């Protein structure tokens, strides 16, 4: 069976009140800047303000199922010119 690939841009950030760590699709958390409500403490915040990292994940897919995932690029470093 042929293996295929799929990608997802993911943002990693923390709740500014309690420090809970989150991973969310970057289009939602960073590009749209949608407010996130922390599942632990209930604080609403903009993830852009507590962004830790942004990575491109590559999924290896076989038979319609993800069989592996890896980080292929740190996008935040590229955005900052690192």
C-alpha cells in the first residue's frame, strides 16, 4: 500500500494565568488570533501573546490512517529570521 503525507502547522502556547500548555492549529490560534479559554482555570486569552513555538508537522499516512508524525520545520524561528 502506498504511503502518503499530510501536514499541519501547529502553535504551542501557555495560559498566562495558570501556565497550562496548549497545542492548536496555527491558522486558528495565530493567524485568526482567536481567543482561547483555558480548560483548567477558565481564563480567556489571545494565544499570540504567549506563543512558545510554531512547527510544521508531517504525518505519514497509510490506508487512510496516520502511522507516524515528525516535526519538519520550526516556523517561529523562520518568522523571527533565525
